[in-house]
C-alpha cells in the first residue's frame, strides 16, 4: 500500500473517531439537560433535596441507581428517591403524594411538548394530499 493511501485512510479514521466522540458528547449534554428538567419537576412536586454532606452520604449516593426514581420500603410506608451523584451530588426524597404530583407534572410537560411539536412541525400537508380524505 502506498504512503498516500495510508495517509488518506489515517485522516478518514481520525475524522471518524472525531465524529463519533462529538456525537457521544452531545448525547451526554442532552441527557444532563433532561436530568435538570426532572430535578425541577421533583422539586416542584414537593420532593425534598438532601445534599450529600458527608463521606458516608456521598458513598451511599454513589451506590444508588443514578437519575432514576426508585421506590423504597420504609417500614409500612413507601419513599421515592432520585439520586444525582454527578450534578448536585444530592438525593431527592418524597412520598406517594409527591410521586403522584411528579407524574402529573411530567405528563403535563410531555403533552405540552407534543402540542408544541405538532404546531411547529413545518409539515406542508398540501404536498401530501391533505390530512384526511
């Protein structure tokens, strides 16, 4: 193989790695943005934010499933937790009432986003023969 072909393959390989890394990083930024929205909804629903102020709390927080609402049995009651070991290094804690309110707020947000998408989709239905016939 000639040196010119090797050089071109090397450039293509580096460009491919760059594009892959860029896509992965932009995906992470999107996910962290979603985490912030989730945390805003949790706070609005009445979940309590508890910072990991000690080494033991930080270690416990790191052992929890990150960025997920988890139901935990506490005696005869249920507590819902949401661990964020990356951004705020905190734990959101709520009960059944706060969880129901969070679900309501999340559904409201999803419907509002769907409506916004439907209004601004830019679809020219005339090109496709209209909506219904």
